[in-house]
DNA sequence: GCGACAG
DNA sequence: ATCTTGTCGC
C-alpha cells in the first residue's frame, strides 16, 4: 500500500525527545471517523523480537469472514530499545516497511498495544494511525495506565470503562472487553479516526472465530515437533 | 523514596 | 517481547 505520511519525525532520538514527539502528535488524534459495520478489511499488526532484530508481520483479513486477503513481513535491526510508554519507537519503523508491501489497503489497522490508554495519550496505535492518517485501534493484553471502572461480567461481550483517575476528573481512556467467556479481558482504546464504541465493536467482530491462516497452521505444526 | 511499567 | 514446565479442556 502506498504510504502517505501525514506527519514525520526523526526516530534516532533520546527518550526525552521521544516523549516530546508523542506529546506534540497527541494533539492530532481524532476519536471519530470509521463505522465498524462498514469496515470490509482489517489489518492485524504485530512485531516479534529476537536478539537485536524486530520482525513485523501484517495480515489483512476480510470481514465478516476473517479470510486472509493479503500479508507482509519485514525484518530489521531493532531501532529503539523497549521503554514503557515508548513502545511505538521500537515497533513503528518495521511495521511501516511491512505495510508498504501490502497490495490491499486495509480499512483499519489493529495493533497489539494501547492507543489513548497511554501516559501521554499516544500509544503505538495512535502513532501508527496519526503518521498514516488512517483508522487505527489498540487491543492490549494488560494495562499500562488506568483502572477498570467496576467488575467485568464473565459473559462474552461484556465491557466496562477503563478510566484514568490520576488526572482531573478521571477520564475514560479505553474499555475492558470480554471477547469470550472464561478468557482474560482485552483492553481496547482509540488509535485514530475511530470512536471507542466502534473500536470495541470491531474488536468483537474480529474475535469469535477460529479460522486460522494457512501459514500459521504450518508454523504451529512445525513448532510442536 | 518506592512501586508500576503496552510489548 | 522471549523462555520454560506443568496442567486443563475440547
């Protein structure tokens, strides 16, 4: 896919400068734009780390079937160390290179990270979305900042707000979502050009199925031998 | 000062 | 994230 960068900046920066960049770009995040029901393709984005290399993988799935329609990977040396709150500086560079290889332009980008549920309201999901000016959301497996507002029902589909009390009036920065009964909840937050409700709806639409992409089945079979 | 800390 | 052992469920 053709990458039209709405914003750009240096990547070889200090942690202080990185935080400053996040604070500057956080003002560009938009919490509205996409309608989950109209989304036809979603790109799942993830990065694996081994030694000094980062490998980004992107798989575009169709909705509502979740059939893989395009994919790409890119491996490169880790550009930035892992620092809580600065994850995007390690993951964005390799992911951009993988996205550029796609032939199908996904309607939404889904990342394994937080978006607004971040100390400076600018997690990886926001970073990716704002630089590309594309819809994006974050789906994390654990909390970086904030607290669940109450107790989440064990029933699939239940959701409660994720709020940040450390600030003024305790703002809602995301949602705690149960995608399946008897599984740990995921933490969904806005990345860019999508509302929290649409982000939650999309997360649910993308989770209750078991269709496994061919490459993954192969890798799984090999790994247990 | 101490604890927390996406992946 | 990655590593590694044991256990539970379909």
